C-alpha cells in the first residue's frame, strides 16, 4: 500500500523554537466535602508547533 504524499505549502514564517502552547506552574484545586483537593500541582508543559497532544482520562476526572 502506497503512502500518499502530503501537499503542504512551505512556511514563509521564520523558524522558531518557541512552543506553540506553553503552560508553566499550573495548579488546580477543587472544593470537596472532605476539604480542598489538589488535582494538578505545579504542572509545566511545552507543546511544539506541529505536535499532536491529547489528554486522556475517564469521564468526570477533570480533563476540561
């Protein structure tokens, strides 16, 4: 089976090493009946341009 060629126009933008999406020091807490719950604590993430990233988890776990 042949792999099709991708028809992507060359970019005229200057090459950069900066991340397309950058997150630094993210913390997320929720109030619960038992007190505060820390779901994320000090998360940092860089997603480069052209990368594919997904967040996977069960329904109701706080992906949004």
